[in-house]
């Protein structure tokens, strides 16, 4: 997941913002355990639409609250094949 590629590189007490479209709430629910395991917490969710578009957009702010375990991130491709 995107969280596994990003959270390990975020400084503790830092944040990253994930830009999603479509079914962001489904993705967010499936990623909650991974976010927690990697030391993060969902801080804010901002939903909006762009002008002249019917596609829902979402900005998800994830804050890193504790250090990520040393075994993350895993090698390239493994997060896609074996999600957390």
C-alpha cells in the first residue's frame, strides 16, 4: 500500500498527504491496520470535487506518531504482492 512506501520515510511527528479519488473511504478502511503498524495515525480527511468534475477527491493526512519498525519498508514489489 501507499502507506508502506511513505510512512517509513516520514520523520516522527511529521505528516504525509495522500491524494485519492473514487472510493477513498474503502482504501482508507483497508489501510487502517497498516497505518497503525507503521506508526501512523489518520489525522484529517478532506473530501472535495474539482470544478467541472463529478469524481470525488479526497486528501488524507497521516501523521507519524511513533517510529516505524526497522523491517519496513519491505523490498520492492512485496507490499503489492503481500499487503499488510
